[in-house]
């Protein structure tokens, strides 16, 4: 015997270690054709706030909580596009500054209480978002400013 073993699993079949990378590349290319909705519908004005609070909200919150989302380059590449669109849709469903309830004071108060609680606890903005968006990181004084505004401690 000459030690002629068929490592590829059969005549004419390439070894599995050669098929996996090619298959992965084909799958990654194919999923690029799965549509994902990245929308920014016309936005109404958000809450009436001063420039300092408004700047913080736009910088740290509006990408996920408004119709003024700045879609990053990776939001166009699957599977990240699915994750980003899902996070934005979820954020808008919870709180959307573009649909701020200007005349529903009870709902506005509820939103403000939730904002204060989320910022105070450190859950917002989320760590996963801050990794790729360092501009969304809030310093202690910025967090306190948002908490005071949402808690009614300062005038808009």
C-alpha cells in the first residue's frame, strides 16, 4: 500500500476546509439583497428646550429616538443593517422626540420621568451604542443637566 488516502472525502470533491469559506462568502453576499427599512419620515418639532439640553438630546438620543437618525455606514451592510434598524425602530417605539406630545401634559410628564430614570440609572445611552458613537457619552454634568431638565428642575 502506498498510503494513497482520499482526504477530500471522495473523488473530485474538494475538502470541507475549502468549501466553508466560499459558502460563507456566498451567504454574506446573498444577505446584502435582503431589504431593510432605514427611514426618516418628516419630523415635527421635538420638545421645546434650551440650546444646552437640545444639543445633548440631539447628540446622545436623537439617532435612536427621533426621525432625525444619522444612519452610519455599517447600517447598510447586513447583518449589521438588521441590528441597527431594529434598535432604531425599538427606540422610536419607546420614545420618539419627533412625536413629542406637545399638548398631552400627562404623557409628556411620563416621558420626562422615564428619561430621568433611564439617564440616572446609566441605561441610556446604552453602552453598546456608546462604543461606536463616542459623541453620545455623557459626562456627569451633562447627565445631571438632562436629569434636572427631565425632572423639572430647570426651565426649558
